[in-house]
C-alpha cells in the first residue's frame, strides 16, 4: 500500500513537470517560427524578391502546419492539468504531439531545399560545401578515392546528435562575416541556422515523457516482490483452511 502511494505522488510530480515542459516547448517553437518568418523576409529583401516567388510565401503553409502542431502541445498540457488523475493515455498523447511537431519542424528544411532547387540554387549543407569545394583539382579527388570516399562524405549536422532531439554541435552564427556560412545564402541554410539558434529542440521534453512513463509503472523488481507476496498470502490462506488442518483440530478436541 505504501509503495502504491509513493508511486502515485511521484507520478503526480512528473506530470506537473511534463505539463510545464509541454508549454515551454510550444512557446519556444512558436517564437522560433516567428524568427524564421523574419529571417525569410530579410532573405527576400536581400535578393530583391517582392510579392511573387518569395521564400516567405513559399514557406507559409509549412510554417502554419508547424505552428498548429506546436499548439497541440499546449492542448495536451491543458488535458493533463484538467485531468484529476492523468494516465498513460496523456503520456502517449504528449509523445505523439512531440513527434508530429518535430517532424513538421524538420519538414521546414525540406521545404527550403525544394525552394532552392526550384530557383536553381544548391540547397542544403552538402550543396553549399560542394560549391565551396568545387574548384579543387579533380586529380586530388581521385587520389583520395573520388566523390564517394569516406573523407569527402558530408554528414547532415542535424543527424549527428539526434537532430532536434539532441543538443547538437556548436551553433552556426547567422551573421557570419565570412567562411562557409557566407556562401550558404540559400533558404535551406536560413532555416537550418534559425532552428539551431532560436530553438532548443525536443530533448528535454522527450526525457520528461520517459520519466513520467517510468513513474507510472512500478519497476520489474517491485512487480516481482508484489507477485511473490501475493502467492505467499494465497498459500497461507489455503493452508489455514485446508481439510487436514480442520481434521487435526477435531482429533485434538
């Protein structure tokens, strides 16, 4: 009984933390999307794009989807707050909402890449690096195993540590005065830099969902102890009411 009460209190505390993080993540994502719209407007202005074929108008629907899904995180938080006793159902709702929002945020990069491709730009980090390294001598590439050698492979920086779920590497400064970022004047690059600099990701929320789920369920050791105790109590009860025991009582009388 005591263990059950302890688990109930622990679960209540974890749900409170989960509610807070759901709101926080939703707010962070919404702020990030506002920054992205501003950065896209700056990109359009820098390239003389007005009214037609602007990156901001092209990305509008994808940004709206991401914003709506971020709002769903708040709805789950409200559901937890209003529930007298939240269950695994609320945990599953939080996880589903988180995954959908993360997917929508990642889709923004894909949308940026499509815009770049439609406008004849080399989108993405790999394309940017390809432009920077494109003037190197072909013979040197041949000596190092060609385009498919391990040394020349470009890894997606968002996959190195779990993308939006990881802490990631060093942030790229959006207003660099030189280097690769200066050459990275593409919409996909704008999206990537904005997400890195303006959004902390889903790592904290993911960890809290796992912690809440764990608090709801007793450990395997506790389950084993409860099972053994249940069997022992049943055996004691059966032995006390067995016919043999009753016969012995009659003989002694």
